[in-house]
């Protein structure tokens, strides 16, 4: 049986799809949630116990530590799927993109595309004082890390240290496209509207990724996303984030791996997205599927320091161990819903979120 190593911050959704495909699933991740059972072997950085704090992700996680706990698994696996947070891996085993610096270094990415695509005004700076001198009085600006994902570190203009991006703030609707690519051909299989939370405790004002609603807008977003992915010779499943303002699409970033919309895509399209990713990586695109349902994904962040109860609710995933202490602002659970209408899917997700939040014991 082909052994497939999934490595990243949270492997649970992709592991479930791999398990359904019949792979021997090996997982190395930061989170190992209580509802994660679709694996043959797994290693976890975070050890959850009742009555103990789960700590803070940004203090505890590092790609170096993830590599350390998974080095023997990397040697043993037949194939590897890198997810968000994966370390550098042996390219011969990786079933995905191995050279991604040209898109993950956001300034390099903007410099390459700004003559061909609509992008926000962007500057690479090291001195906050220089940033204050460059801002135009008729524009808003944000600070972004040169690398990073999930919206962490993306804030309004403020004092900061080290190398950073000063970027024009484009006010509009955050949307994304999920693209399958062989490197020579590409197809956008799904678009979505992103859910952004600017009130996460401890990260107030930052643009924190908190989920998606699918399907999203059609038309130009699909062709633009396909062109971008092919411009960078990416393979497999990749994502492109945009801001839609007054009918125009501003390119924000490319995610050169399986994206957070993975579960929404499977729910909306009724397909196994990992299978589609692997087929595209090997040079075969699936026929463009037609969405059959509307789906919503919500990532809930702890509203305060709390104890997580032992709950079992339909559509609620990535459960901490019952009795575990979750710090304010840390990821709590993932909530999924699907319905024939976007309004119905959103209402169902909201009800499930309310039940989870109502069950917490704030301490």
C-alpha cells in the first residue's frame, strides 16, 4: 500500500480524504485534534491534556521543530503532501510544488506581476519612519510581513521592526480561487468569498482568516487565477487571493499548496479534492465540476481563556481534548455547513457556532 505523509500545521481534513482513497496515511502536524482518526501513524507537536493550557501557536510552532519530529517519517514515506507550515522537503517525494519562494516572498511576487495584473501599491521597507514619509494622504495603508499566511501580522500602519511590506489598503470583498494545474494547463474548480475576523483577542486589527463561503463570483476571477498559476509554473491544487472592488480584481497573493477552502470545495463540488490534486500533479486535469451545494467554513477563535467541554455536534471539527484549556485568541474549532442556498448555509453555520461558544467555560 502506498504510504502518504501529510505534513503541516493541521492535517486532519486532507488526511480524511487520503484515508478514503485507500492510502496508508502518515501524519506529522502541530495540532492532533480529538476527532482526528483517519491515519495509520501520526506525530504531534501539541500534546493536549485535560486541565492544561494548550499554549499559544505563535510561541510554540516552528517548521524546524516539525521537521525534527517527522524526519524518520519523511524517510519512510512513498509520497509527501506539504500543507501550510511544512518545512523544506526532499523534492523527489513531494506531490506538489517544491520551489515556492518566488510566490511566498510577497515582494518578489508583486515585483513580477505588477506590470501584468492589478495590484496594490507595495513597498519593501525596514524603517517605520520611512513608511511614514511614503504614505499618500489620500490612501490607507497596511503593514504585512514579507512571508506568512492566515492574515497574522497584517495590520493597519503602525510601528514595526525588521523588514516589512508597506501596502496600499484596498477596501473591498476578499475572494479567492482554487485552481488545479498540470503546469501547462489549469482550471479554476471553485471560487469563494473569504471570511476575515479583525476582532480575534490578542490580534485585534489584524486581518485573520476565519473561513470561506462557496461558491463565489464567476467570470474574470477564474481566468485571472488560471493565468497566474501558469505564469509561476505551479502544479496540483493552488489558491489565488484577490480583493474585488468596484468590479476590479486586485491580486493579493498566491498559495502554492492545498488551501483552507479544501473542505468547502469537497462539500460544494462533491469530489475528493486530494484525488484531484494528485491527478493534476501527475498531468491530468479533472473535468470542471459544477457546484451542487453552497458551503460555509468558519474557524472559531477562543473569545477568552476557556475550558473546552466534551461536545459532539454535527459539522464541528478539529475538537480539542475535553477539558483542555484554550488561550484567548487561539483556534478553537472548525465549523462546516452546507445547504442549497448560501443564506441557508450561513445560518446553519452561525447556529453551530453559537452552540459551541455557548458551551465554553470562560476562566
